[in-house]
C-alpha cells in the first residue's frame, strides 16, 4: 500500500466515523477490527498489532 493510499483510507475512516457519530464510532471500530483480524488470519500478527496499537495509550494510576 502506498502512502497516498494509506492517507486516503485513513481519511475515509475518519469521515465514516464522523458520519456515524460519537456514540457509534467505537462500535464501528470494534466491528472493523474483527473483520480485519479475520482477513489477516494470523493470530501472532494480530496480537502484535494489538500491542502496538495500545502502546503509549495506557492510563497511569
């Protein structure tokens, strides 16, 4: 995937979430994630992606 394609897809993702509204955006992301996991089809790859996505987002107590 090229940088331009990635940028276009990210823009589409943002527009889709904006159109769905703040309340439905998390459900959309969860559904998208499940679909993407199925397409990726490799548990180890998905596990690495989950860790990478969460990196730096944890809340300190």
